[in-house]
C-alpha cells in the first residue's frame, strides 16, 4: 500500500543535531466541520483506539446508567480512561461494577500487568497476578457493563447473562457504543475499516478530520443530540474534577487536565493517536504519528497545539512548554538532548492561533 508522505512533526536532538524525527498528520476542526488546520493526510482512516473512550462513554450517561447506579466523578472519569492500574484505579473499577450488582468476573477486557511501574513491581513482589481490573480499559468496560445492566433491568433479564458477550459488535451494548461514535464523528462505520482493539471491542478506521470533528462536538455540544450533548458535558466535568482517574501518576493527560481543568480534554490512544477538545475555542484536535510513537512524539505535538491555541497565563505557558520541548536525560541524569516540535509544525500553528 502506497501512503502519502506526511510532514515531520517532531525532531529528536542530541548534541544540537537532529538524531531522528517523527512524521505524522494533524487536524484541527470546529464544531461546524470547518477544517481550521490540516497537516499531512487527514482523510486517511486511522484506528483511534483508546483516544475515543469519551465518545464510547456517551451512552453510559445519555442512557441513564450513570444516574441509575449513582456513578460519581471518579467513576465517570475512569470510564473514559486508559489508566495505569494503580490501586485507586482498580478499586474504582470494582466499585462501578458493585454498584451495578456485578463483580470483576463480568469484565471481558482481558488482564495485563499494571502500566504504572511502582504498582507493577509491588504486585510482583507480593506474588500477585494481574487481573482484568488492572487492565487500562477496565473502567471503560465497567461502564459498558453498567449500560448492559440497565438494559437488562428494563427488559426483566438477568443482568450477568444479558451482559455476557457485550464486546461483540451485534450485542445491544456495543451497538449503542458504536452508534454514539458514529453520531459524534459523522463517520459511516458500516463503510469504515474495522479491526479488534487490544481490549477486544471493535475499532473503526476514522479519518483524522472526522475524529477532530467528534471532539469539537464533545467540547461544545454542537451537532450532538440533546442526550449526547448532556453526556459530553457531564463526562468532561467529571474528568476535570478527577483527572487522576483518566490516566494516573505522572501521565500527560492527568498532568495537563490537573493544570488546565475543563479548558482541555485530551486523551491518548495507541499507535500514536491523540485527540483533544478545546471547548472555549470550539475546536477539536486529532493527531496520528506515523511510526506509532506515543510517549514522545504524540505528546509533543499535543502540547504544542495546546500551547499555541489556548490562552494561557505565564506559568501555564511555561508548564506546557516543558511538555512541548522536553529534555532528554541519560541514565546518569545528564541532559543529552531534547524533543521539539518541527519548524513546520510551529509555523502552521501560528496562523491557527
């Protein structure tokens, strides 16, 4: 397959010289669908993976399950999360399930070791084994289970039996989740490429332009149905109130939203995808790094976008600049290089601001 060459978005410097670089694409769209900025191929479908968890959580609030089971800010934030499996994350996912009358056996996301290093080491030292609750998607899946339990209640069905198989495309829960994703992005998922995500739910190929539109709509409510618009406001407020639960200790998403609150909703996805809503600006952002680099390149691009497009106080600007141009230290703690947005990216963001 021949793909167009996307521009360099991030450079890696060592000794003042470019050691490597990361190409990718970026779309900034307003809630009317107008493209405010495009770099690279923003029409090629990409799998957004975990970047769209807030869109997948819309039915949890819109359908009434969040209210029926009394889910709080921490629990709703976790439903949008790719968390590190820290003890508070695990306990919160278990609490969500308990409120719906089920337990961790209802989760079908699979188990993996905690992403948070200290938690992983503590679990290993204790002789423990990873459980589904440690899965970075356990909050999202607990939300799906809550949706299914409310559906079961309405139909007079046994909840555990009704929920079983909820990650299958034709299950009533997953149909609601896919419908919300389609409504927000305007992408016809029946015609989209489809694969299986790491947590086993379907993942659809959606162009960056339409992913950015979905986040502009989440940030403003414009273009969403009334129930989804209300759900988007509630989820954004929950994440702003409890940002630790959307990622975890030291993580980019948590750090940015702890500092900037509801002015930004940002969410990482696998393989170099990052999405964000800037509600006051009425903008959505979608990024794809070609080589799938998350921890370095995608974060640098997102930080540069926020730094350029969001009005910031001096201390906030300094904070975002450290994320946009992080220093690279070696194992002796010596500063040996840095990451930085490419000149092309900085130039393009100037007019967009």
